[in-house]
C-alpha cells in the first residue's frame, strides 16, 4: 500500500467531453436537469413518481453510453462476469436505483412527505451521539448518503458539518446549496471541498465536539490517496477522513444508507475505527483505511445496484487513471 498524489480530475466522476461543452446547462451535469427533476417531484402526486422514474431511467439508459459501460465494468468484480442481456439488466437496475434515490433526495429537500429511516447499529450510534466529543462520519456514494448525513441534526440535535464536492456546473452547485440551506436548519452546515481553509475549520469543529461528514470512497482532485484492495483489485481511497480523525483524536465511523422501498431507507452504522497515534503516521492512516475498505466492500456487496460510480475504475487489474 502506498500514498500518492492524484491528478487534477476526480477519477470517479463521469467523463467529460464534447457533449458537455456543446450542451452546457442542458448536459446531464447541468443545472437544467437539477431544476426540472426537483420541479417534477414537487408537482407530481407521490403515486405518479414511479412513471416519471421509468421514463427518465429509460431515456438516460439509452443516451449515456459511456456511463453504461462504466457501470457494467465496475459490477463485474462484485457480481461476476455475465452475458449481454444480464449486463443490460444490471445497468438498468443501477440507473433505476439512482433515479429513485435522486428523486427522493429532492422530495426530502423540497416537500413534507414522510420518510422512514431505520437505524442498524442503534447501540453504536446511541453511544456516539450521546458522547460529548465529535467524530468523523465517513460514508460513500451508496444509496442516499445525504439522508444519513441529516440524521445527527434531525434525530439527535447534534451539529454536523457536511463536506461536498463542487458540482460541475456552478449554477447547479448554487441551486443545491440553497435547497440544503433551506432544509437543513441551523445545525446542518455545508462546506465545499475547494475551500482552502476547510481542513482547519473541520478540525476546530471536531475539537468543539461537533460531527464532520465526509465521502470516503472518492479522492478529491489533487488529494492524497492510499492504495487499498476492493474486490481483490487495487483501489485508491482518500486519506483525508482518516487524517482528520487522527489529528482531532476522534473515531472514524463508517455509515451507509440504503434505499429499501418507497420513501424508506436503512442507515447502517458500523463500529468506530480508532486511528492509531504511533510515530508512523502513514502506517496509522493506511491501517484505518484498510478497515474502512472492508466495510465499504461489504456494503457494496449488500446492495451492488446502489453503488453509484459512473466511471470505469479498473482496466487489466489496475486502477484506471483519470484523464
């Protein structure tokens, strides 16, 4: 295992190309689709959302060729090789799950519809939420991670700082930021990863006994990583969450949120990971990340079609380099 600097393009983001430059805000990553999606789930009656989901799932399944290929390739280490028809079924199921999670995200942020969130690991969560010290809530692009990030504020009245990657379209970022600000309340603070003061602010928050939520499965552009193993293949994880937990002397807590049914989710809290404080910082961080990689792999196996990674990760047994 080794720590290395990453290239400037986030390696797990969907590939950009001429289509994004040509379509601008009408590209799949542009603000147009953010707005129309939110508008659709707020004006349609709840019972009609399924038809809306089916229509747009099929449209994007047909239109997004590179993302189809990436999903299929990434699922081979998880589910094994398969024929053409089974591959298309896997891809469509993943698109459909993503469409539901994204739609229900907008419902959560923009409507008063009632959601159910079951908590798996209640005892661990109760111990963490009831303690005075902070912790690093580390999650992944599985299911509806945003649903879980709101639990500390809504359920336990704990202040939480949530770190997000910037959206490709700045207008889309401002749109999402406003929705979250209006819904999250005073105990929910959103930060964007490009802020140069972010590390200092998060460390101060943890030392005040607050919670920090981070994505642990995707490196930032230019961020440092450690090479772990996922499904028997090399996989780079960002060292930031473990480094922050070590610096603050707080636990790293893996949390994954899976969609189970309409407006129904399960939040799985794994046992805390305590980052060692030896003289070998690199070894301490890699040991913590290796434990997180085990939890991440188990979570993906549990709901492989809720693993939303839209760029091919491996080629010939090696990590695909970003371009």
